[in-house]
């Protein structure tokens, strides 16, 4: 017998498409007037759902960024899900392939045998009339039925062409010739071989989908005229499909349960690792906030426990050192404050005596006259140093108060330059104001701003090497800036970064022509702190230095930029290069 040959044919599936209908809301009905339409209840619910969904996404995104445990668990579950889908799909294909391949060989052998036997019965039949042939066909078709197996077998006889003596005969209600694959029908009509193709068998139960099946067919000749008919045997594979669906459900259920178990395991494992780290981060934040007594809880002897012990040891050591430094700082501040106050009374007496001797120096001999002048000058320096120490002690004690009022920066600059006039004349340096402003009003403490400007100008004169210096003034709607630029010995990057340190001098061995205390720029920085201002330094060796003060026009305003560059752009670059810039901003930046 000719073996069964496969026919490429797509399964005939019938599925009813659900009808679509437009949904109208109360707010969608057009109105004849010009009044705006109010959103309907459906639109309002959609908007609320959208807002809640967006808020939920933001919450999840924030949790993803801030929680290592959440990221680990979610990533583990996602990767596990992908693995389950891949493995489940592979197993499903393997199980389905093995199941259908095994049963197909069985069905093919049975169908070939039954169709061959039926073809022989029709060929050897001695029927001479239509009634006898009809009974023969009915008996043969019913003989092909087998309902006791997992895949029930049915048969159908279909006329191919010519005069139809015997109508379509079927062994199962509901199946028609039109449900047979068209490719299979064409292949059977072309020759006597046995062919097969998949098909869909209708299911009469309400809500059930069509069952899968497989059909085998061949061409037979019926007596007495040997008319050509197509005889088909088809198998109902719904039981096999149900078994496969059960296997799929078991795989899905096992996958979901295993995913939950793996997620719980990942959560527990990451929690045991992340929790000590989170606790360490919390304790570190409290330590940074000044709660030096905070410590980590230590349990066990593993790596995390050793980390906790080391962390607590480090925290204890830091607490001891910070406490010692704080005590030393308080002792130093109190010492400076007490000594400064205690020295005021004897210094006043010494100053009065020095003034008497200085006024009477004309009556002394040259040696005593010079001694009286030196005594008077040194007492002046001592008194200035004492005043600076008292001011620093007030800043350290938090007793400095800002008395802000509307002041004109241009007038304060002119007043500071006039106050430094004698020093400029003695050093032979010219001071020039470079500005297009004639009036710049800001909310500031005039006394403190005048002190900042005097310190900057005197410092520039002392280091300017008798070269001209400029004071630049510029303003913007938010800020006013003053830059003092000299062209003297300049500063290095390191020196500019330490210019505002207390008692620090770039060259301690340099002769102090004006007797500076080393506290002027420190006091200027503290005054800038009170104004929430910027005080910055720039320098370059041999090319001079520049100090820039940037004040907000209104107190309480945060600065974002300065109206002046550092150094001011009116100065040409040195050697064709942009100068280095070293900033020493105040905390108000």
C-alpha cells in the first residue's frame, strides 16, 4: 500500500469576533450653547486612575533608586520569570511534540489500515443498485467508528465529482465536508494515495472552543458504476489537548509558586545582608549630625559582626578626638576672650603713658625720643591686635549681630579708600575706582562692610609693591560686587586657598611694614558670613591678586552668580593665557 503523505494545510479555525461599540459619556454629548462641556464620570474616573498610576510609578521608581533590597528582589524575580518562561516553553514544546509524534504514528497506521480495508470492500462488492450500495456505504462508514480510545475516530464519505448517487455520509453529527481542509480534499481528488492534514472539529457545548483533530483521506470507487468518492477518517484529539492543557496549568502553577518561593528567599537573604548596611548608614548619618553616642548593634561573629565592631571602635575613637578638639577649642576661645578683656585695662594705662611720652618727645634727647616713638607705635599695634582678638571672640561666641540697613556701596568704597589714603601715599600706590555705577543700594551693615573693604584695600596696598591698584564695582538686579585688584607679589593657588585662615601669612619672615595681625581677612570672612555673601580670592605669583566681595541686594536672598568675574575682565590675560582662579568662598555661597 502507498504510505500516507502529508499535505501542507492550515487548520480551519472559526472564531467569532466580538462586536465593538462606541461608549458615550455624559460629558461627550455636544450642546447647542457656548458653555464648556464638563467631563463625564467615566472621564473623571480615568483621570483619577491615571493620577494614581503615575503616583504609583513614581513611588516604585523612588523605591528602586533608594532600596538595594528592593532592586535585588525585583531583579531576581524578573530574571527568574524569564528563565521560567524559557524553560516552560521548551518543556511544553518537547512534551507536545513527543505526545503528538507518538500518537500520530499510531493514528497513521490505523487509518491506513482501515482506509485500505474499506477500499478493498468497495472494490470487491457485488452491489448492483443504489439501495444496496447505500447500505454498504453506511455499514462501512459506521465500521470505521471507534469511540473507546483516547482519540475517538469517525468517518465521512464525500462525493468528488460527476453524478452523485450516494450523498455525503458522516458518522458524527456536526461535521460537514466543508470543515475538511481544502488542501486535503484537493490531494485526495488527484489520486488514490492516502493523505493527511490537521483540522478543527466543532464542539457543541456552550462556550467551548473547537477541538483539534487530524484527518486521513483517500479516493474510493463505489459500485456499480465505479463512481469516485472521497473517504475520510478523522480523529478527535480533544482529550490529548486537555491533557496538554493540564500539563501547562501545572507548569504555570509550579512556576508561580517557585517564583514566590525564590522571591521570598531572595528577600530574606538580601534582608540579612542589607539590614546591617542600612543600620550602619543610619548610624553614620546620626554621627554626622552630631549624635556621637550612636553605635551599631552587633550580634554573631560573621563578617557583618566584625564590620559592626570595627565601626563602633572607629566611632568611639572619633568621638574621643572630636570631644578633645571641642574642649581644646573652647579653652582656646575662652583664653583669647579672657586675655583680651583682661589686657584692655592695663593696655589703656600704658597707652595713656605712651601718649604723654610721645607728646613730650621733643624735649628728649635723640635716643629717648626714638624710644618714645617706637613705644607709641607698638602700643598702637598692640591695641589693634587686641581689638581684632575681641572681635574674633565675639564671632566664636555667636554674639555678632547684623544690623542691616540700606547703604550705598559706592560711598562705602570711597570712604574706605579715603581712610587708607595716608598708607597709599606713604607706599606710593595709586588707587582707582573702575565702575559704571554711581549708586548701588544694598541691605547691609555699613560698619562691617566698611571694615571688609578697609581690610581688602589695606591688604592690597601692603602687597602691591607701590604699583597702581583698582577697585571694581558692578551690580545686577540680584547682587552687587566689589573687587580689589593689585599688581604686586601675588599668590600661589595654595596661598589663595589659605588667605582667610586666622594668623596665616604668606611669608612669615617678611618685614611687616604696617604691623598686620593676620586676622584682618579672617574677620572679613566672618562679616561676609553674616551677610550671606561671597568673599573670594584669586592670585598669581608676580602678577598680583584680587579679592571679590559679592553681596545680595536683599538680605535672605541666596546668591547664584556674581556681576564681576574673578579677576575682572577689564584686565588683559597675562602671557596670552587665562589666569588661574582660586576661590575661597564664604559659607553663604
